[in-house]
C-alpha cells in the first residue's frame, strides 16, 4: 500500500468521523487503574459484561492493585464471573496487579516510560496481549500506541485500506507509520472508529446510506453503485 495515499485517506476518515460524531473523550472508565482492569475484563466479551464485573469489584472494595493482590484468586473469580472465563481473568488480574506493584501502583510512573518500551514490558505480563497492552499504553499511561480491535479492522477493510501484513501489528502500522505519534489524537481516532462501527458500519446490515465515509469507502461506494447511486470508490493497494 502506498503510504502517502493511505495517510491522506486516514486523515480524511478522522475528519469526517469527528465532524459526524464529535469528541468522544475515551476511555470509558474512572481513572487509569479502572482502565487497566477493564481492559483485562473486556477480553473476549462485551463491554456490558465487563462493566458488571467492574461494578462488583467496586462494591467489594477491590478496584486497586493492592486490593487485588490481597484477595484470594477464587474471590476475584467470583466477583468477575459476569465477564466470562472468570478463573483465567482472576489469574490475569493478579498478574497485572503484581506488575503494577513494581511501579508503586502509580499510573504516573507508567507515563514516564517510552511508549514502545512500556508496551514490550506489558506484553510480558501474563494475560496481556497486544490490544490490552495498547489500551494500557494509550489510555492508562497516555502514550502514543494505536489500539487495534475488531471494529477498527472492519472499518478499514470496508474502506479498502489493507495492511502489508494481515496481523495486529500490520494494521497498527497503517496508523503509526502514517500519522504523527500523538496520544490524544490516537485516543480520539480509535474511539471514533469504534463508535462508527457500532452505530453505522455494523457487521450486518451496515447503514451505508447514512455513513459519513460513504464517498471515500470502497464498500459503501459499491453498495451505492449497485443501487444506481455513487460510483464505486477505488481500493488502495
């Protein structure tokens, strides 16, 4: 894929989404620690399920790394049952809490690290994969690391923006090699992509007629052309 063409298109996508949906001010959590815990709980489940688990942890006074380290793993599993795979997630939360203890349970200490170094370290913690690591780096530490999820990939594929490698890192490179490494910008862009995928660019029956990206979208352009509307947008290669 040509970096210049993809970079220009990505910027236009951001501008169109921002104009359509406005600022999102993510992460949906109450501070960096809740963001980190929520990132673990939302793995392989809907946010609503993770949110119920977060509420149970709050009610039990277990929303700090110190509290998680002190609680038996079985008790944590009981509290996070709604998030699914609760025994595994309890083990993951204990591991993450131990790691945060190395930073004095202070998210501000994470923010003093270099983004890529912090990401590599986070990936070495049990239960932290690429997406969770990037959520920690971007939303908890406030450092530039673009988060890739299923929503982001869906929007990119429909736009006709394809990475050189169809992997997490390949999709991430589409953004990080073409856009300035700015954490607030990455935060807002990722949030807008997720909101757009949820509200308009749905997995089934996307609302192409209402889409703010229709004029630059390969999928939306093809849909309009088949209905006698806009010509199909070209795919970037």
